[in-house]
């Protein structure tokens, strides 16, 4: 089964910065996804409402609906999607023949997404963002906002807001060639208390460009308290990781899972 690619090692390159203005539906920060391309993240996870047939971004970055246990017919608004179902949004697993063609959710109108061309990151771009961009480990952490747990990503040019704490993973992981393994990791390890914010404090982080990817399904630990963050890429990868990495990596692009979608907008250099 093919898997989505997420986290790995660290290296350094230098990127040109561009302007960092606020636009509808976006987070301010600029994030490198290759040596030549930066993106802005959407202001929340993608949602779909059946009654109005509209896509929208969640009101806040920490808002998640999740809930794999409810039937499709019971949900009017949902935020876990079958792979590539931009033209047929549904929170159900696809049969193999149905999932053979990827249609990006970003090609559809998004009610609060501005007049932009949104898209889904590739595996290679996720990998670069998480482990290969300059200063990667200093720009990554676990955290919780309003009791919702997840991963925090900081933009390339990060300036810490005054009076707000942020603890990166530099002192909590071992860097290897293919992974960033958490020191003394067990399935019950929870590093989200390293960075805990209420809505007002997180707003300062978000205004400075920070992105939060909330856990959107349950079941990463035996007591189901940690949860998992599962997000689609738009491409497959033959890479396969064990489950003791800082971010759950599982997700078949054809017929095995429904997962979250976090769209990006390419930054066009002047």
C-alpha cells in the first residue's frame, strides 16, 4: 500500500524572502516547500457542507470535526475526505476504481478563501517543509490550542511575539537520516504541553505567521488521548514509516483512509 510522506532529517539552504501581507483565507507566514517556492497556508482545515454544497475553511486553526465513526448521511458538515475528492466531496473511503484520479479540492470555490488558486502540497513539498528547509527543527513543535492538540509550524522568517512562549523540538528529538524520533518515545508520550495556548495568546502566534495542524482522528495511544494528525498530499510515495515518528504518516491515496485537507497558496515573487 502506498503511503503519504511526512517527516525526516534536517539540512540548510538559503531562500529569498517576500512580502508577508495578510490576505483573505491565509495565514501571514511564508513557508518554504522547495528551494525556490514558498506558500501561505489556509486559515483553517478545509470543510464541506452538504446542505449548501460549499467548501469553507474552519473558523479557527484549531477547529476540527473529525469523528470517523459517524455515517456519511449523519453529517452535514465534515472535514475528513477521501483522497482527491475535490469534485465529489465525501467523508467515506473510496473503492479502488473510484480513487484512481486525483481532483484537488483547491480547484473548487471556497466561500471564505478569497479569489485565489489553492492547492494541496505534494509529498516532496511536505517533506521539504518539515525536515529540509533551513532551521527546520527550530520551526516545528507539538502544542495545544483551546485543548485541541496538534503540530505547530513556524514560518521561514520567524519573530517570536513578545511575552509568548514557544518550545521547539530541538531538545526533544533525535535527528536521523530518515526520521525525527522522539527521545524516550512511547505511545503514551504527549509533548503537546510544551506549548499550550488559549485563543487570545495563540492569536499573537498566528498574527506572527504560525500554522497549527490539529489532530483530527482518535487512536494514537491506547487511551486515545493523543489522537493523530492525518493530512493528504496530492501525490503517492513508496516511502513507508513506522509509527514512532513525530507525526502519523499513514494514508493510502486510493482506498484505505479519509483524512484532513490543509490547502496552500503559492507565493509569486515580484
